[in-house]
């Protein structure tokens, strides 16, 4: 199994001339005490801090005055990593193989070589895939007393250079779902999709511009030179003359039809009025009967009515009204047709007048026409290229999706993780029906109060158990866990928590800090190297510094001059 574990740590305060040297064994290690403030947390914080992960210490601990030196074993090979402030020295056995102040690239690059493992994430600002700093390599392997029990995978600091959703996806690396090639493919796919959206927006703008240009060119005759333009301009000039003559004829015809229709309407009203006011039916007596025109008030007698009636050669008033109405309808229909022709001719005249404008210089018209033509051609080319690029983007996305489908099945891995976490929560006597359907690898469940520690621990354990069940080939690191019982008043609950931690034998090493471990030691099935701290605020001492003084000062001299 690909693995790494801590063999020892040496912490030395250069200013106070004090130090602490602590050995660890492969497997289970416990740092315990009966009192607080003896340095358990500071020792555990220093392990991954020495390796380049940023961690917040309490105010009493000045990390900038201290040299941190850890001895580690990677697949049976021994290495030493020393840190002072932002400087790092990495030794293979006793040979210096790296001296750097670059924890963002050179150090993780060397770790990638040694661990055969690295995490690559998209930068929040540039969107480019980059090698993530060491903190993301160790992210699930440390639970801090101060921050780790209030949020899953929140124990380290300085994580905000990446988006939260991207940060937690680093877990996929530990499960062997992602590697550098995978994340680069996904980032490439996202960039291609963004490019396609930009192309789509640009396409819309090009089409709007083209439509406006095409509308403008409708009023311009095409010409390849000035002579051709002059000849083409004669066409609208002649058309204008024809249209003006045609409009005059149409206007005269409309006026004639309107006059004729008015006459028929007038005579129809006379007959209709006569029918209403005819009183005396004894026409033989030829008694003079006066009638009044309903429109103009003119008085007319029977003789006038007879004249109107004789015009239509009909004696029956009702039938006469029907015939006159038919004539009026026919004239009205014909009049509408001529009016439509008149409107169309006027529109055509306006169009031809726009084409032919004697006030415009022919050369200016030619230049404008050529410019618009060139612009239309240019934007058509842009549109064609834009559509082609969009199709290429779609093709590239499909190819990437095809490659990504060959990855380990995320669904199966997620199901295994859910199963393991569920069992762990039940073991810790913290199960609640509300958790059904809520357990997700990338969206941790939360709890409050005394259950919070249990729920966080169950999810971390579930991750390691899933890695083990799937035989993940990625490297396993030490699990460093500080004060998992801090919120547990119950002796039984405390024992359940410790038992679950001691079941993590799939890991090369567990380093646990907890109070009063002697109260639970007999219940633990696995043996552990137990270190008991007794003196408050005296984790570092002068005697240890003197013992390792030469080595400490050699390392300090090397690091301070980087």
C-alpha cells in the first residue's frame, strides 16, 4: 500500500532556546493528559504545519519564532522536512533535495514526485487548473480542536484561493476518481462551454447588424463602377416619370368614381324620402304635392320625382332602391381597387425617389453602395466563422464527455460512502431519520450540540472506509485528530468515539490527542503508543533544546538565509 507516516517531530523556539522532541510509531499514537493547556493541540497542529499546510495556533504560540522538523517515512524511505516561517528544507535520508520558500509550487511539486499524488484545482480568479498547495493533499487527514469540530474539512486555514465547491472536490483525488488529466479535461470543457456562450451572444449581435445593413442596401442599386451606377440611376428616373403619370390617371379616375357614386347616393335618398312622405295616392288628380330633400332641404314636387324615376326607367320604388344600391356597391368596390393601386404606386414612387436623388453626388452614392456591400460581405464571413466555431465547440465538448464517462463510477462510490457513513452514525448512537437521503460526499450533513463531533467523525471515517473498500491506490496519510470528545459529557459516548477512531486500521497511522485516555485504554482493542503530558504551558523546554542544539541551529541557519 502506498503510504506515509510520521516518525518524529522536533519543535524548537529559536528565541527562547526551548524545544520538544516527540517520537511516533506506525499505527496508533495517543497524546493525553489529565489537565488542559499542556500543549497537546500545539504538538498536533505542528505536524502538518511543518509540511506546508497553514494552521491557526492560539495567541500564546508564536509560530514565527520556531523551527519545525518532522521525520517521515514514505513507502519505506525516510525523509526529513524542516520549516521556519516561509522557508522549507527537504532531505532524503541526509541529502538535501529541496530548499525553497515556494509552498505554492516547488514544495507541492516535490510532494507530487514523492507521494505519486497531487491535487489540481481551478484557480478562482484565473479559472486555470493549477497544482494546489499541500493543504489540499492533507485536507481530510486532520481535525483541529478549534475549527475541525464545527465544520467538516475546515481545520486548515488559507483555503479561499479556490471556490468552496472546487475545494471539496479534492476528495475525489483520494478516491482515485480524479487525477490531473481528469480535472484539466473538466476545466477545458468549462472553458469551451463559456466560449460557446460568448460566440452565441456575438452571433446575435452580428445578425442584428446584418439585418440593419440589408435594409439599408435595399435602397441602393448595385454597381461595380461609376458608369454602371449612372446607367442604373436612369432606371429609377424613368420609373419616377411613369409613376407620376400613372398616379395622375389614378387620381382622376378616383375623383370621377367618387362624383358618380355621390350622385347615385343622392338620388337614392330622394326616392327613399318620397316613399316615406308620400301621402296623396290619387296621382290622377295631379294635385301638387311638395316634398323636401332630406339632405339639403330643397323642396321638390311630383314632377322632380318623376324625373329621378325616369332616369332608372323603373316605376316600383322598392325595386328601384335595390337597383340603385347595387350600382352604388359596384362603384364603391371599383373605387377601393383604384385607391389600393394609388397607395401602392405612391409607395413605389417614394422608394424610387430614395434611389434617385439628384441632390446626391454619384460618386458619394457609389462609395456608400460599395462600402455597404463590403460590410455585408464582411459580416456574413464573420457569421459563417462564428457558426463554425460553435459547432467545433459542441464537438469538443462531446469528445471530452466521452473521455470522462470512462472514469470510475461516481454513483457506485457515492453509494458505498453513504452506506459506510450511515453505519458509522449508527455505531455512534447518533442516527436520526432526518439523515436519510441527506448523506452526500460533496455536501456534508451537519448536526448541532453534542452530536456534532459524532456526525463529523462518521463522515471522515466513512471516507477512509470507502477508500479501503474500493482498494484506492492513492497514498494514505496519517490521520491526526485533536480532542474528538470535547463536547461529550457521557463516558459511553466518549468510548464509542474512541472505538471508531481505533477501527481506522486501514490508515498507516493515527495520532490522537484526548483527555484522560487511561479511563478508556482497556476498552480499546488496538494497542497504542501513549504519551502523557503533565506540565502546563511547558511543552518546550531548555533541556531538549540543548540536546538537539547543534542540529537545530544548523537547520535554522539553512532556512533563515533562503
